[in-house]
């Protein structure tokens, strides 16, 4: 009998030990990666496959393979709405069919001469967006080099704790007929991604349930509890992000407001003008709106848990630990557009002396929106020829250096203004009646210059030049080669 009693604990230990060993490390969440919508040909499928092979993703998640049921749903439902807006209802259904905890979806938007990729991760259980990134690229060949950085940012963002953050729902919004709907919807998804990454709210993206709840209750107090249940999430939704777009003649206005569901009042609002998606990206307009909306820390204080309520005094509030500020992503295409690297030649005139001016010049731009121009003017001839005396055999050389600020026109040229100095070496014959004398001199001068680089190859400039005793002008038109 004693042997039997000793045998039972040994059996129990053998059964329990493997279970304890399996629980030794953290359980990775299951992630389903869908083929990206938008783009050309098989680009979306290619990107999703490359992304699923990223070591960063495999280390952080258990990546789930697709199955035939998911392919059927993706064929029947628009799981990624037009312009990259997330359809959480369809994505949630796909995730549940694939027994996934998280679903990664993406959208490819075509810009003027580049592409924009939007990637989002949705928590299937809470129907919540927990991570998002976006990036421009020229061609599909660049994607392989961009994905490691994008994967790292997605993983880092998905590890944030959104449990105690207030809930922010993002309903659909309509776009006027005279506004480009694709541009407006893409910018709206970028705004949602920026808000997620700022980590002040738990963001619940567009889905049919959110739209129905808001339509029924119209932000009224009685709709708060019902809304949270209808959305299919255990979280309480306290705020709504309401977006709107309108035409302002040649530009558009994108506006956003955060509203309190219970009271229906506007907490904070922000808006920006834009021309198109490229304009919104180049100027980081959606990030500006997101930062302005969250500047007042509306709803940003974490809600105390049941334990903190018992251990803290009633007048005290638990402080949320500050998360390290994420580095601002650098868009390589925007960075290129802000830097003017050129070499070229131009022809111009001072409308006096010298009458014709040829210029060889180049610019270097080690930092954004600023460049150093180095060049030399060669002047010939004069228009000064009165009866009493005149100039002959005129020539001049003027090496100069300018520093100028640069404002790009998207990815096609820009406007610049700056100042600099040079040293004019001049020689001419001075004739008066029968007298004839050769004159030469070296003159230090200061320049103020402005101009336009058009289409990255045409340069038009105006320069005001003075030696503080007199002044002259130079108007030039030339051809430049812009390095990209």
C-alpha cells in the first residue's frame, strides 16, 4: 500500500512538469496577414508574403497561414474599404475563421509618381486597431528594404498597453462630390494611425456597428451603454473622432473633432488645408492634426483599476507611466523633395552693364529646406554708350556663394530665397573724346536672390547686387539637372 501511495505523486509530477515547462515563456499571439488591397497586379500579394517572412514578425507573433475560407470571405467582402479604410467587421470575421488573435491588413495607394503603403494591425477580440504604419516608395523593388523597419515599428506599437486608455471610435464620413474621395479617405486612415501611435486612446476603427450606433443615438447620453455592446467589444467607448472634408476653391480642408459620446459636445478640434495626398504627406498634416487634438491630453489619464481604488486616497489619481516617445518616421521621398541638389547653366542680363551674363552654378543641400549655391558669372558687353563717352571691350567675372531656404512644390521643383556675396573682377576701356584708358578693378558685392526651380530642370532667378555705393540687377533663365 505504501508503494501505491508513493507512485501517485510521481505520476502527478510527470503530468504537471511538462505543463509548467510549456508555460515558462510568454505565449505569442496568433497573427493572420492578409494580402494587401490596391496597388498593381500582384503587388499586394507579394508584400504580404514578404512581410510574413520577416524575422521580427515571426519572433513576436505566431503567423497563421491563410485557408480557403478566408480567401472566400476576401472575395465576397470588401475587407479593406476604398482608399485603405479598415472594415473591422470583415477583418474580425476573417480573424475568427483563422483562429487568429490579430489580423494585419494593408492598402497600397497610387500617388503622382510614388506609391503609399498603409499597414494596420487589428485586435480581433476587441475590434481595436493596436498598431499602424505608412510609408511611400517608388517601386515594388524597394519594398524588401523597407519591410524590416516597418515590421519593427509594428511590433513595438503592438506591445503597448491600451487597457486603461479611454476608448475612441472612428465612424465613417462622407466626402463631397467636388473633393477627391480617395485622397480624403487615405488621409483619414493616416490620421487614425497617427492617433494610435501617439498612445493616448484605445482606437476602434470604422465598422458597420459603430456607424449604426452613432446614427441611432446621435451622440446622445442614452446611447453610451448600448453603443459599447453593439460594437462587439468589452471596452467602453467614451469618445468619437468625427472627420469632415470640404472644398475651398483650389484647395481642400480636412477637419477633425473629438466628441464626448455621453454629452454630445465637442472636446477639441483641428483642421488643415491640403491639395492632394502628396501635399498632406509632405507637410505631415495628419500628424499635426493628431498632435493638436491630443495636445490638451483629453481623456489621456488612465482609469484607475479596482486595486488602485483601494490603495489610493480618494483625492489621488494613479499616474500613467510615460512611454518613450517614438522617433518620427523619416519618409525618404519627402526627404529628397526637401533637398535641392543641382548643377546647371543659365543666361541672363542686367539690362545695363554687363548686357549679357552667363552663369555656371550648382547647389548642395546637406539638410532639409536649405542649400548652398556656388557659381560664377561671366559678363560681356555694355549698353552704356552716350555721345560724350562710352565703355568698350567690357568683361567681368563674378564668383559667388549664396545660402538659401527652399520650399518644395511636392516632388517637382520649388521656390527659394537667400543671400550671399561675391567678388567681381571687371575690365573695360573708357573712352572720352580723344582720350582712351583701360580700367580694371576688383569689387566686393552682396547679393539678395530669389527664384523658382520648375519641373526639376528649369531655373528662373532674380538677383539684386550691391557694393553699398550702387546697385545692379540680374535676371536669369537656365537649365539645371536635379539629383534625386
